[in-house]
C-alpha cells in the first residue's frame, strides 16, 4: 500500500490489499489457530525465525490488517491492537518498565490512566511522578531520575481538554534519554500526528472516535521507529539484551525499527493475552473508513455548542481549544489547525448540584460512561470516571468538582443546542 496517500484515502484503503478472488473488505478470520504442514514450520514461528500466524492471541490476519491501517494513518513503522485502550496504555509502559523503574506523566490525563499509574503499577514496583504539563522545561526536568524510562501525556487531555505542547515534551524526553509516549485518542491522526512533532510512541483507545459508534472495545499501540534504543542500551536492556525465552534473541538486532512492537507482541501479549477479537477489529475497520468524514463534523458541532455556552449567563466557565479565548488556543492552532475534537467541558453557576440536575434533564444527550462517538453524550467525571481521585488529585488533573464533560456527536448542531438549552432552563434558577 502506498503510505504516501492522503489520510482520507488511507482511512479507506490502507491495511488490506485483496488479491485475485479475495474478499474486497477485510475478512473476519474467526479462528484461534492456523494449520502448518510440518513441525519445523511451526517451530520457526515460535522461535521468531519466520513470520506468520499460528495463534490469535499473538497475531491474526484481521487484526494485522487493521493495525496496519492505523500505523499508516499515524505515519509509524509498526503497530498492534489490544483488547482495550487501557490495555494499550498498560502495555506501552510495561514494555520498557519493570520493578524498580520510574516514569514521568502529565497529571492532566484520563482518570483510569491516573489510577493505573499511581495504584496498580505501584503494586508492580513501577513508580510515577505526575507533573503539570504547562510548567516550564526546567521544572519538568526536575522530575526525571536515573531510572526514569519514559515521559507520558495526552494530545488532548481527558476530560480537561488541555492541549499538549508536543515539541516541548519531546525535547524534554529526548534530553533525558527516554521516549515520549502520547495518547492521541481525542485528536486522532486525522487532526494530529504526534510523530511529526517528535513523539516516539502513540497509543489509542480505538473504542472512541476510531470505532465511532460505541460498538467495539479496543486499543492500539503504534511505534514511530525513531527512538534509538541502542543509544541507551543499558537503560532499555529488555530490547537490547538477549531474551532467554527466545533462545537469546536480541530484539533491536533482529527486528530493527520494529523491535518495540515485536517485543510487546511476543512477550506481553504472549503472557498477558489482552488480545482484540477479530470481530471487534472488523467493526473498528468499518469505523476507520469514515473517520475522516466524522471528525470535521464533531469539531464543527462542538465549536457551535461552545459558542452557544459561551454566551449563556448560567455557564460559570468553559474550556474548548478551538475558542479564540481558550488558554489552549495557540497550542491548538499549532498542533490542531483543522480542529481539535468533539469534546468540551464546562461548569454551571450553582456548582456540582446544578451540574447533576442539568445532566439529568438532557434528552438527546445521554449520560454514559463513554465519550467520542457518533451520539452526543455527557458525563460528570468527579462522580464517574474520576471518582477514585481525591479532591486534590482532581484539581491537579484539571477536573473541577463541577466539571461537565460534553461529547458532541454528529447529529444536527441545532438539535444538540436545543437539548442543552431546555436542560439549562429546567435545571438552573431563573
């Protein structure tokens, strides 16, 4: 496939090139296992001496086609699918971290990621330091230690919709000899390709805009192939030293730019098994085919909603990066000139109680533990996705107690705004 095609064409065409008589669309290969003619053929696969499919936990033709499409969209060299965005986040870090290691993360990230980093990874002996992504470089550099393995952030933070200065973060990471991992879920490669700004690894919850219809759970990890693991061989010994479980194979020597993804597949996926099902990968691919059409509509609708809320006297505060008076506007113009995403956040005068009452009065917008699909949805993070965080942690993550996360769908903007207006009228003191 010509990966120099424009993103719109890659959404439709990349990943699967049918030959004579083959299925025009990506087929669902609903099989756990694959047949070979000799024992030696199978042995070569298990020793990573040959490529091919032998067990769907490690690789499957449907999954590979879809992972290849996302890799092409991001401009990477290799990618893999996982069973969820949370699994992608976990694998991306644990592929280069082990007990006794440390990493640095922006505090403005999804609550599930915060909990994974601060609680679950801590139980595994991996420590995190959270930093303010808007702090100056000198301040952020203070968080790094000799055992720091990576820097993590989100292109557009969930739910505070802060925009990351990717170039700044890439510079800091590389000065400290570690890769920058960026969660690009909200922007998608349609609106931003972090590799073009210096990021090394990108992850996605494909459950969101990529699937686009709340139909299939999934995640993805994409490697740019640009980080030089060999330059820091002692720090990243898992990639640069022999792996005895594969007879002393060295990933960087055997697989070059694809070392990181290969290791994540044949080690982590082999042992932990967070595999995306071929059925879900098939549904994800259908969503990807219209991603380039849906994202502009999400952004257009969100901007209209934000402009409406900006004028309403009952709104206490509002964040949306495409508004000219938003603190992230300059960064959004640099990294997201064609639009950011369909998610915005705001608070109402009267605080948390009014926020809850407003949400309960919505009719078109649904209260769901989800975001970023074709249907407009709403959530109160402090009560839902971030409820495990303390008041102090909430504020550090940019989540005010009254914050309403509003995910604008692709319905007509007039209908979305009418729904918001009637809910405000019903919930707010006149």
